[in-house]
C-alpha cells in the first residue's frame, strides 16, 4: 500500500492523485520528495486498483523545481559520486514515470519550473490552468538545460529549434504559448482545472487498460525507430489487442448499443 510522507496520495474510483504539498515553498522538491516520488511510481505498476494517475500541486504552484536550501545548498562541496547519485535519482523518477503502463495526467495549477517542468513533460497528458507558466530554467542557475530527460523529450513536443531556445534561455512562457507549441494539451480557467482534470482521468480510468498500456509502450518504443520497424511492431501490437477480451467487449457493446465495460 502506498503511504508517502512527503506529499499527499489519494486513491478514488481507480484514480490515484499525487499532490505535492509544500505550498509555502511553491512545492519545491526535497531529497525526500524525490525519493518518495520515485518509489511511488515504481510501486504503481503493482497497484491493480489504480487505472490512471494525476499529479498536481497544492497552492499557487505545481512545482518550482529543486529546493534551493534542501538540495542545491546541500550539494555544495559534495564529491562527484555524491552528485551523480542525486542526478541519477532524479532521472530514475522520469524513467519510472515513462515506464508506468497507466496513463499519467499532470494537472498544472500554477508555476511549473525546472524539475517541475520535467515531471510535467514525463507525464502523458498535461491539463493546465491559464496561470501555469512554464520554464526549463536550469541554465539560469548554471546547470545544463539537458536535465531529467528534457533534451530528449522536449524536442519531440516542440521541435529542435524551439526546444533549443527554451533550454538555452530558461525563459518562462505563458500557458497559452505552451499549448500553442504543443507542451500543454489543454488550458482552462483556474476554477475549472480540477473538474477538467477529473473528467479526463475518469475517461481514461474507464477505458481499456490493456490497450492504453500498449499504446503508451509503443509511443515510448517507437521514438527512435525507422518507419518499417515501427509498422511491423504496430502490426504485432494490434494483433495482440485483437485477441484481448476488451476488444470483444467493445464489439458486443457496439452491437448492443451500450457503453463498454472494460475489466
């Protein structure tokens, strides 16, 4: 059973909601939060009652990145192996999120920066408040813009040219701009964010879990494939789905003019 201490976790109607809960620090990440997030996403594949995941923040920010006092200050003077242990931990979080077979929705309620922006990128879908400006601001503090998968994932959202600009400048962009260039899937008024996120999460939670998991797996695996290999892999994946009980249920529901009930 998942019981983190450094953030909130709620499971309701098949939807697991993770709420970063340090509003006084704009939900900045500490070593403990990083560790527990990484462990939580590693455990979620074995939580059979979880069909979709939402990650959001308390207060006026989604996540402002690593905590200056708890992480940046503490790393000062550390040796290379110690720093590498930390950076590998942050990358392990992204790896676990991308490997999770269940869909993840980032519900961006406000400022989304640094590591917070990378967590948003690693999610499958992003629903944002109009107030949720975003920045990959690593270079602003003397760090590489290539952090936590940003240089791998961001060009696949916005193209190499725009990704280069965002990672080299560290500039914030508005929610409207983030949606226009393809980072955000939906932008809604702040008062409607919870409702819109929940509606999308419920839709995914009602969906065919096996087909959704295979779709996410194929999206990950095909990022670096040639067309011919991708087509063959998709043919094999679809042949597997055609034999799954969910496909028959969808067919029978169509014939009987009812909503499908996926297991």
